[in-house]
C-alpha cells in the first residue's frame, strides 16, 4: 500500500515506520522508484535513513528498480536523488546551506 500511496501525481507525505527485517528498505526504494516513474522530480524527494550505508543502498535500489521500468531514460536518476542520505548528513547539509541565514 505504501508503494502506490496517492494518485501518482500529487500525494500527501508518507511516513513509513516498521521494525528490523520487515522490508522497509525495499518498500521505500519501490515507493521512490514508483514516484519517479510516474513523473516526480527526483530532486524534490527526501529519502532519509539513519545510516550512510542504508541511504546508499536505498538510492542504489531506486536506480535499479526505476531503471528496469524506464530503460535508457533511467540515466536521469543517477545523480538526481540529491536529497538521499542519513538523518545526520541531511541535517549537516541544511545547516551548511542555510548557516548564514540562521546566523551561524
């Protein structure tokens, strides 16, 4: 259900919380790939987890899954998931990007 949440064009944000070994990574990778295949801009998708390794794995899976559907057009995904990362990595990026505006 989480993979096809919404109408494929505009959907409310979706939070997926589940225990270890329940298939969260696979579900999230399929969800993001589904959004991209349906036309979502991958640069506007926040894909966040708690470790760099898990984030890299999810991004790799998204590229593979979307690539299976899009074929040659999947090249756009390679660097487009710019907001995929760990909780701390994304927080650091936001602080660096907006440090001056928030007085740091």
